[in-house]
C-alpha cells in the first residue's frame, strides 16, 4: 500500500536541510527542542499576515540566531529597524516567560524571498487570505495557480481546499492542478505547505504543492 509522506521530510539531506541546526549536550537536548518548537509557534502566530516563508534557528555554544524568510521584509523591519528591534525584545521576553535557556548572544536576521510566487508557504497564505476576505473560493485558487505557473522556474502546482466551502452544510474537497508534480522523485524540488483559513462558519484547510524542476549534482552537470 502507498503511504503519504511529507514532501519536505521525504527529501531531507538529499535536497533539504533541517530548519533547526544545532548540536547539543544530551542533557540540554530536550530544553533546546522545546525552545525551538514553542518560539517557532509563537512567531508563526505573531507574524501571520507578514508573508513569512520559513523560520530557521541556528545555535552554537554561545550564540542563537533566528532567520526569518519573508517576501515583504519591510513589514517586519519597520521604519529605521524599529520593528525588528521590538520583535527581538519580544522573543527574549517570551523566552524568559517560558523559562527557556536564554542565549548569551542572540541575533535576529530577516531575509527576503526573491521569488514569492514559487514559495508554497507564501502562496498558501495568499489563498487563505483570499478566503478570509470572503472571496469566491474557485476564483481564489484559479487566480493563485495562474500566478504560480507564470512565476520563473515553476513546472507544476497543485492547490487543495477542504472544509465547508462556500458555507455549505457538508464539508468537501476542491482541487486544482497544473503541470506535473512527481512526488516520488527524490531529486524533484517540491515545496509543500499547509495553511488554515478561519471563517465564521468553520475552518478551511489549504494545501499547496509547487514543483520547481529537478535538481542534479554539480558532478552530473559537468559530465
């Protein structure tokens, strides 16, 4: 029987790197992991609406670095960096409140996503945002998938909505697909994200797959 595997986890090490990168003393491992999960959840909730693609965490013996990837860095940074300074203070305050291990040196970096229409996290939020604005769901996914397919390097896309679509009594699923999405191919660069659109009559789930072509090793290219 076939099994559904998360496209990101399926390609770890082969194409993808971990979103948390650190080595810890076995005694501190649990604390570090708990800190990563809680702070990531806090940031995802706080930065909702700011088109965040990913939150990466790097730790060394003395330093902790948070890298926030977004298509609109100006929303987070604010005027003359006020927003970034406030966010950094909020993260440290949250760490103290949750009684997490506080780093000696803490850095917050905000990186810009160059091609947002080819990023599944940003596209999934765009769909959820359209649904929350009470736009017709078929129009939302059709317009979004056309934007995605016109983006540079995209070879296939798929968007799935599930829930009480259009306020119907019975929940159902709506899907739209363009191009190809080879989920079983390891070297296929597939980006995937789940998102939720919270509406007065219930929550609608959004899933987005974006296929950005195959990635080959440099040696194979040379040969």
